[in-house]
C-alpha cells in the first residue's frame, strides 16, 4: 500500500509529531508498505528541497519555502500537491496539531482529489473544540469522508465534541521502538541517591516552571538526609527562564542539560529512579512511555494522555494536581518497596505500543477510510 504521510514538520526539526511520523513510516517500510513523506519543512537552511531525498529508504517531498527559522509554511497545497498525491498515494495520512497551517489545507486537497484520508490529531484541542466546530460553517469539514483518529482518549474527547456526532473518532496510539527502550539486565543506580528525570520541550505548555515548584516542594518534604538529584532533559524557549529560576532559588541539585539524543537519554535513565511529567495538555506522552518501558516509575497527572499506559500504583502514580505530584515524589523517594515494585513491573512487562501493533492498527484505519470514501 502506498501511504502519503502529510505533516507540517519533519526532520531536521525534532519534536513529537516529527518523530512519530518518522517512526511510523520506517515501520511501514519494514512491513512491506510504501510510505512517503510530504512536508512543508525545508531540508536545511538555505535549501528548501533536495531532489530525490530519502530518509532511510522513505522518499521525502518538501513543498517548502526557504523562510526564516525554517518556518513550515507552504503555498503548494493546490494543484501541485494534488498531482503529487495522485501520483504517490493510495491513502493519505494527515498528521495535525492545534495549529497546522500546511496539514489542514492539504487534507482538503486530498478529499477533493477523491483519495481515502486518515487524520491523526496529535494535540489536545481542549477549549478550541468550539472554534473548530464553527469552522464547519465555512468548510463543511465535518461531512468530509475522512476517518478521524487521535493519539489517546484524552485527545479524542475534544475532537468528538468538535465533530458533534458527524463522524467516528478512533484512537490510533503513538508508538515506540520497544527493543530500543528495553532496560539492561543490570541497573546502574546508586541505592543511596534518588534521581528524578524529566524529558520535554522547554515551552510554556509543558509547564517547566511548574515542575521547578514541584521539585522544590518535594525536596522540602523529603528528609534532608536523603540524597536527591533531578535532571531536566530538553530545550526550548523557556530554557533560559528555567535556568535563571534554578539559580535564583539555589537549586543546584537540579541539572538542566538541554537537548539529548536517545543514547544520552538512556544513559540518564540508567542512573534514574523516577520519571515525572507535569504537563496538563499531554496528548500522549512519548517520553513518559519510553521511560516506563525502560523500567522507571512514572509520576503524572491523571487527566493527561499518559493514562493510556500508566495506571495508578502499577506503572507509576497518577495524581489530580501539582500537590499530588509533590506527594507522589515524596512517596516514591521514601518508600523503596513501592518504588522497586513498580520498577520491577515496568522492567518485566512490556507495554503494548510497539510499532508492529501500531502499523496493524493504522492499516485497519486505512481500510476504514477507503470504505468511507467509497460510500460517499
């Protein structure tokens, strides 16, 4: 099957959607499918396109402009995109977030071209559901023969509200390389030290400053005799503000190490005791799933997308608010039996979010989208 994945952003940008599109397309290629990437992200600074470009065997079509900061904005969502889709795709898989200035017009082009279309919503629309519903007055998008999916039930709920009963919304989860995040046979942790780790883009919506408050309150609650260290992995517009806050509060036990590749992240996990995700608008939580697969107990908010794979007291602790996150860090830091019990569960029981399973579910969605198109 020829699958055209449409995404505003793709490598060299590195974010949740980009890496998921890459992971799914690589897994589909390995399964004998024929995926291709269509994106508005330039190939490099000063070079919008590279003719014949591939990513480990997956063709990349960049309908991009050479814009400042590599902004993924494209005017090529009309005839040029339509011809490309008709030439390369049996089904179109559109990946969108809250603001996707390329993906949403591209979806309209795919529908007008008569191609089966699946949409994966990778963000939580939350209060924007009414705005998307109102857009139907102009575009009539709710009646398009499109199969709508979201990466979790948390992300699916506002999408269902926006559709207002005009279509089905399936959950098509994100996936990870389970083998790549399988923990080593022996751990490298210091039994006398608790290491708390978090991986996230350092932007407002990820609540990095709230995490600093949570860590500070947890440190005050945990006995002073207990050695505590925290590692914040990631980069973004909030990084300098977070670092200034840590310095102002004399929190020298918290390291803000910037962006790290997967090998570096795994090296941090080898010495880690607990993973924390403070985000409220987490549509899924790929980094948290990777940490859980590696064997770390995960602390997160109960109404975030991490509840797809974290169950309270089993793979980690889920809490209703920030005070609960403070208490969870305290419990796991001081109760070694609970911490070890959860860690042992996570090390020995593999989660059901490997790429083989996700590819099979995506194929089911493609078949359903084809039926929708044929019935329209």
